[in-house]
C-alpha cells in the first residue's frame, strides 16, 4: 500500500521524537567496530545467517592463517571452507568471498575499498550491491561503520522494533525498511540509529517477551498502545 505524503510526514515526525529519546537514553554512539572497510565487508559476509560469535571465530581463523586478502583470494577453497566452518554455509560463503575479492581487484586494481569514500551514498550502495553476495544490509554496514555515510543497516532487531513502534509499515521487508528510514529520518539521527535500536531490541523490545513496562518509548509505540 502506498503511503500518502501526509502519513509519511506524520511518521517522520514520530520517528524524530523516537530518535531523540533513543539518543537521550543510549547516547550517539555509532559503533565500536574498527575494522578496515574490506575486513568489514568480509566479516559481514561471514556473519550472514549466523551469530556474531561464530562469525568472529571464522574471521579470526582467516586472519591467523592468511594475514592478507590477497592470500585469501589465492587460497585453496577447501582450506577456506575449513577455516570459516564455524560461520555456517561455509561452501557458499567461500564462493562469495572469493568472487567478491576477485571482482574488487578487477574493478579497482587492488584489494581496497577506499574508492567508496568520495562517492555519494547511492553510488556507493550501487557499487557494493553489484558485488556477488552483497545485499543492502551488508553495503549499509560498510558505508556506515567504515565511511560514516548516512545509511541505516536494518537487521532483525531494527526491523522488529521499528515495525512495533509504527515507523515502518508492517509489510515492509528489511530492504524496504532501510530505504524508508533513510528517507524520513533527519541526518543527525541516522548515524546512531542502528546501534541504539539494536541495543533496545536486545534489552527491552525483545522478540518473544518485550519489556513494555520498562520501555521509555511505550507512549509512542503502536504495539504497546494496541494491547
């Protein structure tokens, strides 16, 4: 269902209020991640459909065995599969990682993503998502955490919390939610939103038993107000 401009304006106003409350309670932290852009990209591929803990084990296995991405690119597939086994879907991820590295090297002439720094957001998104196995969320993670671009990675927590709050339509996919949030949110809010919503989703707005009685957003929450 297409939203009217009036409805979008009302949602945007509500989203700004929610953002201000999130910042007031959790701060304006973006992320503690300090990985170089290409490392972040490969880590995010490893993290697909698994836990952060398993992705980190697989990522560290790669770094110990192959300190450079050039070595990873030239490594035997079977060896890579053994190293990233803890992340699950290790055969698929091995193919994705190798194809991604190969394509970056073909385009740039080196295994380096610094080219993204001077690109506009949409151009950088398009560049990344044209790589094999790189979707909107993965691209947004790299652009936000490594280049401070105003994008909103939408993971399970962000998707659940924003739909419960009523600032993302119920039928929107993760990708649609990302596009919508980036459209309606003021820029100052975008940078910390992922961090704050993930924290809120883990601690308060849990999937099975949301702690509505402890939530400082309950007076703005469609889910709570409908109970």
